[in-house]
C-alpha cells in the first residue's frame, strides 16, 4: 500500500467521474435515421471504442489527483520540529562602549578588548554557534538593533540569516557627537514593535519572544521612558534579558544601572545580569540559548519510491492520446 504526503488531494479523483457523466448525456442525443424493417447494421470499431477519449480524460484526472497526493512506496514517516523563538538583539553603541577594559576572564585582565568588540564577538557566537556551549540560532527569527541617542534597525527579523546578521554586527560603530547617548526605552519599544509585527505576519504565533539588551549605561535620553517600554513589552508577552556590561566597578553608577535593568527584567518576566568579562557574557548567552524553543511538529515521508513523476508522465501520455483520438479517428464533425 502506498503512503501519501497529502492524502486530502485524493478527493480530486472524484472529478474523474465528470467526463463519463458528460459522455452518457451526449450518447443519448444521437440522431436516429430510419432503416428498413428488420435491417440491423453492425457496429463499427469506431462506434465500439467511442468511449475511449472520455475514459482517457478520466484517467488523466485520476493520475493528477494521485500525483498531487504525493504517493510513496516503502517510505518512512518522520516528524521534524521547527524552532520558533523571536529574538531581537539590542546593542548599545554609546561612546562608553569603546573603553578597552573587557577582559576574556578574571584571570587574564591584561587581555582586554573594547566592550563593543566583546559584545560583537559573543553575539556572533550566539547566532552561529561556537562548537561548545553556544549552539547557534539557525531556526529562530532574529533581528538586530543598535542604539545610542536613537535606535537604528540594522537587520530585518527573518530566519536563517546568520551570515547577514554577523556582517551587520561587524558594521556597528561607536556613536559620536550628537548621536551619543543611551536611549534604552526607545530601543526596547522599537524591538517590541518589530517582534509584534513579525508575529502578525506569521501563520502561527511565537511561543517565545525575547529581547536581548546589551548596554553598559543608564538611560539618559529618548522619547519613551524605560517603564513605558517595559509595559509595552509585557503587554505583548515579550521577555527582556538585560545584560549590563560593567568590567570596571563604579558603585553608585552600577547600583543605579542595575536597578533599572532589574526592574525592566522583572516587569517582563525576564532576567538581568552584570557581565564583568567576556566569559561571563558568554555564560549568560548560553543561558538564553537553552530557552525552550517553540517546536512546530511537521510530518513527512522519507525514503522509498516516489511515484509522483511516473504518475505525471502517464497523465501526460494519456492527455496526448486523448487529443490525438479526438482530432483524428474519433473526430466529431458538428
């Protein structure tokens, strides 16, 4: 017995009965000629086979319905899962992110790089995987926003665009002059709106919706305040994972910044941490990487013999035969 990818398509085979019904109605409308009493003319071969073009048309429809159903012999049914997390990466590009004080770990403070370069490196590992604790996000819809005094949408939220996102991350530069600032509220609001728009254009909703905020400062500008942005994200069930980049201790600043990020994370059922080195940044991304994905099971058939192409070839041969008969030996003159 064959198995089918789309068994509902077999219903199209019912259309094959229509040509036969048409033939039956047409057969009853023949013109009768008077014959001498007792004279019976034998039926010609053409008359005996006059049903063939309609039968061939029915065979074509049967074969097309059969092919559309995706027939397989000896196939194994499998179930695949598509991950469906929506993630917006928010990268702070204010002037303080240029400080070269971000070590790889606490044991090697002399090997420091800039805060922005550390964020770029780990964000790219998060997207593409590092062969260790980060496995990549190839099945998720990921977008990228860089922000300073104003947020900038750098990459659309689509799946399977890790290469494009990595290039966009590399192009993030430190803000200068009037562009310098930290408009976290505006950035969160833009990210939440983009996730909401992406969800509205999908046939299924995202189970997990995440904003990953990477910043080293407090909010000091923008049109929308942080509490207002947090309410917007919470209304759309979007969690905010806030990472404070603070390699150099500054007690008063750190306490104020941590309070803002903690409040933001709590309001959206997310998390807030402080990363003092690149290793800590990687660990928190690994935590996000372990989020339960939005798995969408899809069943299909693999292996065996696919009869779709043979069925289509037979249907093509049948329609050619029908056309040849109707235009030659069994042509009906009006």
